[in-house]
C-alpha cells in the first residue's frame, strides 16, 4: 500500500464525518435524501435554500470553513452521482458560499 492510499483514506473518513454531522448542523430539518441529494422536506435539489440558511448560520462569519465543509459534501455527492455535471454540482454545493461581492474583489497578490 502506497502513501497516497493512506492519505486518501484519511480524507475519506473526514468526508463521512461531514455527512454524519449534517443532522446536528441542520437540526434534523431539510436533510439530503441520498444518494439522490434531494431535500427530504421540500424535494428541492440539496442543499436547498433552507439548508443553506441553516449551514450559513451554523458557520457564521467563517465562510472558509463553510466552503471547506460543503466541499467535502460535494465530494460525496460526486461519488454518489457519477453521471452528474461536476460544474453544476459545484455551483449547487459550493458557489453559494461566496459573498455576493466576491466576484468583484481583485485577485489576491
């Protein structure tokens, strides 16, 4: 077994922990139905708007951690939805975590 396999397995455990934490982060509401990744409450593609609000409130001003967290969920969704368009899933899972004015910000130097 190579070093890369051990690293991948460690990251994978973190993804499963992120998915397992959803119930407490969302208060049991607007949970994803997997492997379809649709909301159990409102049938919208997950994360639905109420789930996004709950997640944003949970992370508060720490948008970096929010982005990292939902990126882990995106990784799980990509695994469970192998025929889905990756750009569409990125927009659905991660892009909403950017501040509205982030597009206008100058590139980091």
